[in-house]
C-alpha cells in the first residue's frame, strides 16, 4: 500500500490501520510503502504505473483531485490512471498553533494576522497539499496574509509546529489531536459545520462568525485496468473493516468519520472534489511548477 507522504501524517496513520486489518482478512502481508514528494505526485504516479493485478494499492487524499489543477505538467492523470476502491474517511481541518502564539481562538487569530500581515507563518505538507489548499481557502475567507513554509509531509510539518519552527498548522485531526490533548499545541478552531465529537471543547469557525469549512479525505485506489473482481474483493474487505465497531470508534476518536462507500460513489466524490478545488486554485492564483 503506497502512501505518497512520509510517516506520521493522517494518510500514513490510516494506511497502517487499514493495511494491517486488510492483510489479516486476506491472509497476506501488506507493506506500507511511504513515497513522498512532489505534492504526492511521486507516490501516486508509482501506483498508477504499477501492474494492475491487485497487489499494489494507494492510500490517497485530496491531492488526487486537486493536483491536475495545480500542476501545469503531469506525466500521468490521477483521475484516469487510478481506479477508486472506496473512500475510507473524511476529516475536518483543524487549525492549531504553537503555544507561543498569543491568539487562542478564531477571532483573536484573524485579528492578530491582520495586525501583522505577513508575519505569521504556517507549515504545510508541501505546495499544493491539502494543508496548503486549506490555508489558501482560509486566506480567501478571512482576508489575512499568512506565509507558507512547505515541508515534505504531515509528520515533518507537525513536528516543526510542535518545535516552534512554524506558528500555525492546518491539518486533519488524526495526527494533531494527541498533541492538542497533551498541551503541546493550541487548537484555534475546527473548519466543520458542527463541533467534532473527538474534540468537543474546540469551537468551529462558524461559531466565531467565520464561514470557513473544509477538510481532507482518505481513500484507497488501484491502478486502472485492475480486474473488476479484484476491485470488488478489495472493496468488500475494506468496507468490512470500516464497519467493524472497534475500527469505527478508533477513527472517530481520532477526529475523522469512517465511510466505506462503493467504487462508483467514490469516483463521483472525486469528480466533485476536482471541480471544487479547481475553483479554489483559480481564485487564489495557486500554481506549482
């Protein structure tokens, strides 16, 4: 199972959780192979070029849908060269800060950022990553000017945030929530319609009068051309994992929502995401060479 990011981020966490259980159900050993770089394109292309025999899987995120609009030249088409199996989970974005940042809630942060334009920075998972897109959407909604510091993945970016190398971080809750609960990071707000059960004390941006809602998602795909019976088996087993009460509770506890939809439903979801993020990329003028 290829993960197009370094260890420690949300994609990696879910890949290891699902991969272990999938291996047990299929009676095989599934190895998680971290292949970070180029905004997830390196790992995604490796999966897209793999033999379509069911032995190579990809745990991907919103970069799959957003990258065609971000990168002017791509040597593969993730929407064409990868076949959806199932959407594993959806997770709202949380904005967290290093404890040294004076702002402790959405209104205070926006006020601080507007008083010091270009002074606050945030660690992204790389240009064009979900964290970068979430930050650009935040800038569009609030009118603030914050600066991106790109890292090679969620794990390194969150490590940098904890160390105080950067001041802010946009992320799914999965890799951030343990550090929030331990007091190493300050939760500013959740970009969701309602508070998240895993962090009921963290207010939404809407509660602060800021119409900022976004999130990330994680799904399993295989190379296009993988035989339909193989895709059906993989879908059946992964969906079965996501119906397991222990797994569901684990994912919810980490701040995400388990899904497990059909390949057709996942394909439709990806098309919708591609259209949505293409508009954000165009409006924000984001371009990655």
